[in-house]
């Protein structure tokens, strides 16, 4: 984990690192010259958790360029505001994985999953 993850990032990582959603995620991964908050290679999904720093004009321009570069290489970028709860973030990631039709391995934490 990064030296200083935000509270939102740390909380979300606790949920994603255990394959709760049936796909592996990595945290603070370098992808195409950018460090992304979370990345799922199976889904080609980048998840960015955006706090208030992302409201600045400079940061919005940087984020827009980053999104264009990643999207041009076939990656899907999902930006989540820190105003969401961790449960809401996980729900939005779950919906995106469903939309992308990603095959997943059931987790013991998912309904219908078997305990390991």
C-alpha cells in the first residue's frame, strides 16, 4: 500500500484486496505511465478515488488527460468521489463489473459464495 493512502482509499482497499468482488485488484499500480488508485487487469478497469484536490482546474485537466490516455488503450476508468461511503463505492464497482460482463469467481463474502 502507498505510504500515505487516503482514508477512503485504505477503506476501499480492505474490501478489494480479498477478492470480495470475485476479481483481483491491485493498489497504487503503475499503468501506462500513470499511478492509478486501483486496477483490475481481468476487467481492464481502473478505479480512481477522487477527493477535493481533484476539484482544482489543474487537477481536472490532468485527470482528463490521464483518462483519455488510459481509455485510448482500452481501459475503463471509473472515478468515485470520496463523498461516497465504502459500501457505495463497492456497489458502483460491482455494477461496472457487471456492465463489463466480467467473469468472476464467487467469494465467501458474496451471496451464494461458498466458504473457502
